[in-house]
C-alpha cells in the first residue's frame, strides 16, 4: 500500500523537462507525438520513466523505445479525455478483487473509466495503428500486459513493472 501511495504522490508532482519534450519531438512521429500529448502529465511522466529504464538497461531498439513513450495512450477515452487520477485509485483497489474488477470493467456507464483502464493495452494498440505506427510497435503495445508476453512486449512489460 505504501508503494501505491508513493505512486499517487509522484503523479501529483509529475513534470516533464524541456529536454525530455525535445527527445519526444525527435523520437516520435508527429502522429505518435499527438498520442503522447493527449495523455495527462502523470501518464507522460510514467511513460518517460519506462523509456529511461529501458535505455538505462542498454535497450536501443527504436520501436521499443517509441512504444515505451506512448504505452499508456490507451488510457485516454474515445472522446479524447484522459483518465482522471482518482480513477487510477479506484481501478487499483478493484484489481485486488478480480471478480469485482472484471464486472466493473464491463458495466460501462459511470464506470467507463474502469473499462478504459482494463482495456488500455488493446486500446493503445488500436490508437497506435490508427496513428500509422509500424506493425511490430502495435503488437508490442497490444501484448505488453499479457500474462507471458514475448519479444519487445516482454521488455516493455518488465520496464513498466519497475514503475
């Protein structure tokens, strides 16, 4: 629980440096950059932290690093609204009760943010495909939350779990 409280406080204090914004601008295509910019600052920070973890571990595959920078873009709903921080808290609590979590994810209506959260890997892959990302990058985004991903998706999952 202390880890989750720390994550919440970090999200409230999130920032992206001018140097990181410049790196994003030179690393991503314009359409990928739009996916990054749609995310709230706390998701941008998290995605950059995942990117930095991969780089620090010696990974240099450009598709993996681009995928890391936008890997949570699927948490933005179909109307372009980012997931509010409070919904992260609710989804995290519900995930400890898998039956309730799955039910909430399928109810819709006022619980739509839980459904968006639950499906964000699939949603992000769909958004990446629409933005013209290469198929390997789309597949990486689609499968990084699988129970036992392989290839680039496994590396992205590993780095994501560090944060």
